[in-house]
C-alpha cells in the first residue's frame, strides 16, 4: 500500500463532521492533545499506521458507526 500524505486526515475530517465528533473528544479518547488531531484533520501531518489503528479503536468507543465509516473510507479512498 502506498502511503499518501493527508489521506487519513481527509477521511478523519469527514467522519468527525458526519458524526458531529469534536477534535477534542477524539483527542481525549486517544489520550493525546487536541493539536495532534488538528494537524491530522488539516493535513499538516498524517498519523502513522499504528495511530490509525488507535483512531479506529477510539472511534469505536465514541461511535461504532463512525469507526466503520472511517475504516471503509480509509480503505477505499483514492490517494
């Protein structure tokens, strides 16, 4: 799989918007600062593969439907 900068961030932004999940709520669930989530969502940095898995787990804790959508969009999105 080719790593593309911003792919996870674009997908994450869409899922957070679709499910009305704040960056702060996701950051709290992940146990990190909101600035990290901000960087991903605004495509300043892309989370690594381990962090993508952590995002899925955190989303599952907030909204299982959001986690499903994130996985589907992430796996099917174009670079």
